[in-house]
C-alpha cells in the first residue's frame, strides 16, 4: 500500500527551498524539478523497500540458511523500525532542518542497503534491514515537506503532489517485479544493492540543489518515546513468533510477550507526561482519529501480509521463478492504485465511512477467495483474480480512512494525524505478519511439501479474512457517520 508519510506544513516565516546565492546556474524551474526529483526518488526508495525483498525471500533463505521465523524478520526488521521512528523523523526535520534530515536519512539508508547486500550471515542482513528502516524513518517525512516548500501553492503544487503520490504508489506496485527481475538476473543481494547508486546520486543532487528549511517552533525531540515503541513492538513480535515453537505458556514465550506489553505501556506513560510527545494522546480523544487509526491498524494486520504469503505460494508451491512471481503480482499491485483512484469519487456520493467499510468488505472477500488455494492452482483463479480483489479493496479503504483520521483534528495537527495513520498501518502490518506467519507455520508443521505449505498459507488467509470482518464490525460501531462529523 502507498506509504503516507508524516507531513507538516511549514509555518509562516519558514524559508522556502530557494537556491542560496552561490552563483549556481539554472533557473527556478530547473531548481524545482531538481527538488521534485530528489523528493520523489527518496519516497520511491522508502516504499520500494517494503516489498522489494518479498520475491527474493526463498533465495535469501537458501543462501543464508534463515529459518521460517527469521525469514519474516527480513520484512519486519524494516517495517517495525520504520513505523517506530517515523514520527520522530518528522520532528527531527522540524528541529534540525528538512534538508539535513533528508540527506542524513538517505545516507543511512544507502549505507545500510550496502551492508545488507554484502551480508554473509542472517543476523547481518536483519541488522542491515533495521538500519534501512531507521534511515527511511528519518528520510520519509522530509520528502513531501521539501516538495511543498519548493513549489508555490496552486496548480503547480497540486501537480507536484500528484506526481509524488504516484511515485509512492509506483514504488509499492513495482517492488515485487523489481525484486523478481534483480533476483533472477543477478542475485537477491541486488534487491538491496540497487539502492546504493541511486541513493548516492540523490544525496549528491540533494546536497547541491536543496536549501535548508525548518519549522519556527522549537520542540524537544522525544527519543525515549521512539525507542520504547520500537522496542515494544519488536519484543512483542518476537514473543508471537516464539509461540509456534514453544506454545503460549512456555516462559520463552511469556517473557518477551510480557516485556513487549510492558514497554508499550511505558511508551504510553511517557507520552502522557512529556511536554512534546511523539504521539500526543489527546488526539485519540477525538472519535474519528481514534477509530480510523484503530481501523488502519487492523487492516494493516491482514493486508500487509498478502504480498508475503502470495510470493511464497507462487515460488514454493507453484514453482514460479522470482521474475515470474513478480510479474504474477503486478495486476494486484496495480489494483491498489485503481482502488485509491476510485475512492474519492465514491466518497463524494456515499461518504467516507461507507466507502471505507465497502473497501474492507471487498478485501475480505478477496482474502476468503484466496484461502481456497490449493497446491495445483492455476494462475488466473489462484493468484491473479483474488489478488486483484484483495488489493482493490485495500486501495478503496485507505483514502477514506485517512480522510476520517484527519477530519476531526485541528488544521495544525493535520500532518501529525496523517503520520499517525501511516504509523498505525505499518505497526499493524508488522504485528499481523508475526501472527499470521506463526499461524501458517503451526499448520505446516515444518513440512516443505507443497500440500502442507498450501494448507498453512490458506489458514493464514482465512485468519486474515476473520480479522477484516472484525474490522468491518468495529468501523460500523465506532467510526462517526458523515453527518456526525459535519455537525
């Protein structure tokens, strides 16, 4: 799904990204295009790396000897750190400068990509993926802020934002295909190494063309909050993974589960007391904000896992090559974009709440269809059509939920609540992957036979179906109706 980064509008008096008077050549139009190129390239890399490794997972497992649990951490190490530190990254840009944080984040992301591509052990790859997530969390919030600061308000800014949005959607849609092409033509390592020349080029471009800007308000950086929420999510996810091997009552499971919940509780306590919280709890007193974030968290818990299991099913069961698996998922990737494009039109007719519910119901129908998969399924009915339904519903639900989340907030908090929506989605996806991968592994029982693997993947999709129907019920009971929000 498209990554919605944390966006904060620069207050009056914030310097634009005008070119400093250094005698550099080129007009304002050239500078604007350079800023757009840098911002869109950064956004593309952040979104791409959520999914680009999916088609490479079987090759990574064979090369580095990762277990099934370790394999899901190739995805989760990136997403958990990204979710936990993204809001902090936005605040750091306001405090220390958007250009500086853009370059620092992209530099860290690029170095971590190089380390991951050269990894010789599983733990080295997981550490590099976490480093990528940290760099992306610093980089992502600055991309749109830089763009809106460089482009004047009006049609030009609208076109620039549309381009940025399309690039983000394209990164998510292209991840599977790019990963498949690189894995088959070169090596799984190039799904990470490809970031290095692109990242280095954008760092040079950004350092040369971007000018500094920062928010006028000086706030303390809530580092304890970011560390607590990230550590809590990672520890809780680890505990969930342990249940497959040790069961729910073993101390090896109970200890990380308890520690993860305690860390998240400490995070809430810190946010309630700090003067400049990473996640202001007062926002959740507004019904629309709280309900939409809860819905996004729940949707993410199911929908985020679709790419993971579909890739494994295509390669491990149907014996697709990495390239063929990437191509197989392209229709469903494009369906996300189509759903997101259709949603605003339906919202004008039916309202955001109804469209959000419709989107989740459509996605649940696709998950239910996918749960009928078998070890000898055809491409059309076993991958393409259910994938299109699942992801069209995901795209349809995302826009109205984001609209609902921001509708009850003050104008000055619009960027923050947008960041909360994205954080909720990615956090839900990280924990959901841990749960559903554990469910699938328990059903498979360690067997690598196609029938056993298919049974495990099918159970994961059935569980995802139940999660989405639970989300629908929650939205019907909790999300405010459109007339209530207008009152």
